[in-house]
């Protein structure tokens, strides 16, 4: 793809945003490609984990505001239609059943921050920087950040980051709970590879339902959560993967999950 690099190995799909000359800012073409990748991966039984990262020392600097209306520039006609188009892409990534990992080695700003935080796990290097930069561009939050950020760090801290739109370093992001790990640049590939391999080797159906349960947890009562857990657990007990897990436990060996 012109704006994305794709690599597949051992059930892991690595998606690299590849516009380093623009710090991987998302233009119209990349929006289309990001949606295509997400919708294809969602129905690909061979993909067990998705890693999202950026080329050239940046994760993603946001929407390409210099690229016209398709890139997200505010002062253009039919902006609401374009925002709905962007929302469809973000929604497709949010709805991926597979676990997702953001590997952040540089700036993640604007909708790039939204994409990073929207992944299930975030690993960063000390050089990584995060910013809900929208207010400095005369914009409000998008890319789902108004939903993601307060759930990750609480309402008051989310408002601080959103209203001041400051660039925060990786260690502060770790302290706030925006990232799971901060590791040296020469160690991040190994850690992400290890995590991705563990997720790819896990039970796909159970992991997908676990992810869905957690994503919905803020929207329902405790009673509703219990009901959802009962339904999903019933599904699990009807899968070959759960039979395999119990058999492997009794035989003292590692299970081999097939997603069935």
C-alpha cells in the first residue's frame, strides 16, 4: 500500500504508517487504507494480533491538515460528512476482535494519539511524545479521544491534557496510565514481538470476547456485566479451544488454540 507497510508472520499483522516526511500524518489515501486493513483483518482467521506503529521515528502526528478536506482540514465545506468518514475508520479499528498493540517510538499527536490510545496495549520508547493537540489548532477532540481519554486517566486529568493541549513525555504518559510500558529503543521490538506472540498464541474467541466485555464495562451496570459474562462464558464452554485448554492443563502441556 502507498501509505502503509504490512507484514504478517505467525498470526501477527504489523501495520506501519509510512509517510515519514510528514511524520506519518494521515491523508485521504491513508484513511482509506487504514479502513481497508481493519475491515479485512477483522474477518481474517489467520490474524491473531495486530501491531500498529509508524515509520521514520514517529508514530503519527495526526491528520494531514495541509492535504485538503480529505485529510481533515477544518475550514472546508461538507466537513461533517468527512468527519463521519473518519469516524468509520476509527470505528473499524475499535471493533477489531483481535488484540491490538500500539508501538510508539516518536510523536503521537491529534488523531495519532487517538489511534495509539485506542489500541488495547501501548508500548513506548523514552523518546515518545503524546499530545491531544486539537485545541492548539482551534479544534475539539476527535478520533474517539473524548471517550478513550477519560476512561484511561479520569475526567480531570483528561481535561487537563485536552484543554492545555501540551506535549507530554513518555514517562509522564506512563505515570498517567496512557501507556503500559516504556522501554529503551533497542528493546521495544523484542517486547512488542513477545507480547504479540503471546496474544497470537492465545484463544481468539475468548480474547475477543474479553476485549469486548472490558470495552463495554463503563456503559452498563454490574448486573448487566454479569449477564454478559455469563453469555460469553457459555459460548466459550462450547468451543474446541476451551476443551483443548482443559485437556492441555490435565496433560501438563501448552494448549494449541485454533479459534474454533
